[in-house]
C-alpha cells in the first residue's frame, strides 16, 4: 500500500516511530515533513494540489498535534479536506492524533487513530489499524469494545490494546484515559486505562 506520512517537523520523533511500524506491517511509505508555518498555502490541502504524487498514493496519514493545529488548523478550516482525499474514497486520509489537540471541523467526521497512551507507546497494532483504515481489503486488528458504524476514534493504549469503546458501558473511546501508578503492597508499577463515564478500568505492568 502506497502511503504518504505527513507531519510537522516538530513531530519528527513520533513520525519516525510510526514510519517504522507502518513499514513492518507492509506499507510502502513516503515521508512528508513540513517546516512551514500558518497560512492558506501551508496546509495539506495546498500540498496535495501541488504534488503530482498525491494522485498515485493509496492513503495519506496525517499526524495531528499541537504543532499541526498551530500550522494547519486555520488553513484546513478555510479549505476543507485536501484535494482528492476523503475518509472513504480511493485515496484515503487517515488522521492520527498524537495528543489531545482536537481535529479541525473539516477532519472531524473522519475515522481516526488516537494515541491515548502517548507516542512512546506506539505499537504495530496502531500501524495495522491505520493500514486497515486506508484499505478495507486489509483485515482489522483486534479491538476492545463494540465497533459501531458511527465510530470515529480508535484509541491506542499500548500493551492494553486498541479500544473502539469502553468495554464496560460502551461510551466512545475518547472518554477513556491513561494513568500510571505504583501498587505499594506488591511494589508493582502499573499502566491503567480508566473510563471517565463509568469507572471501568484495566491495567498491566509497566
């Protein structure tokens, strides 16, 4: 699968980690680093229209973060989706949220991956889900919680897995948060996922 990974230069480290994972699951990857600042000509939309290679790619993976929001947010709000890219067409746009920066309205209706456990917990399951979102011909990796048609966010919690929804109450995985703690009785460092709606939780050793 031919894939362009677009990201702001400030996000070089997580981009490199994700690129390695995407290659391990079979993606034919082109890195597209940006150093531009805000402005109508400095968005993925303008790059897509200016780049002939955009029409030859199966997917564009867009890393979204505080840096991306600052550089692209206003331009994407004005221009909408990049030319030729949608969440369902032949060339698919797959946003990947590196932090809690919300997607702009023009991307808000797209199914995306949320790295809820932090970029240091990026896994091959994350990459496999991105590849699946880019091509439905590729089987989806296992996820926890019910997958509904109107599902937007798949949240990655590292060793605890991918979540479509809370296994306890079914609320969107956006309501799940990650925490670290120490269990003093057993002297174990734990990584937890907790539902902000019903209190459901799961944990694993760090």
